[in-house]
C-alpha cells in the first residue's frame, strides 16, 4: 500500500526546501535564529504530539496504510516531524519574504 501521509509529508518538506533554495532565497537556513526556532518547535511538538498519538490511548488515529509505521519518540509518526518542519518553515519563509519586500519598498 502507498503511505499517503509519508509521501505528502516528504513532498511538502522537499518543496519547502527547494522553494527556499531556488526561488525565495531569504537566507533562512543560514540563520541561527531559525534553527533555535526549530528546536523550540520540537520541544513543544514532542510532548504534545506524543500525547496525541500514543499507541496505548491515542487521540489521533492514523490508518496503517497511510503512514510508514516508523514512530519515534513516544509513538509519534515520523511523518509528523516532516509535516511540522514544512509547515513552520513555510510560514517563516513567507514572513521573512514579506519583511524583505517591505524593506525594499
């Protein structure tokens, strides 16, 4: 079966990286503040997502055919980390792009 969530999460992460490196070029990936932000996001994502997806009493259920089955830590599907990376990075890139456009105007 096709792991739909895995494919979508990988596609989103690759798209966001390519968008930054080839189109927007905001320099986001070169900034320590971006990486600190990502660590902060993970610090909140792990306990919350871990509680939501824990296998012994899940709040959120994933179809077996939709995910890879790799779960780390606390039963969090690896796809959730890719999705989180893509979502947060896309928002920060758009925010930075908007800031740069305002400064040039």
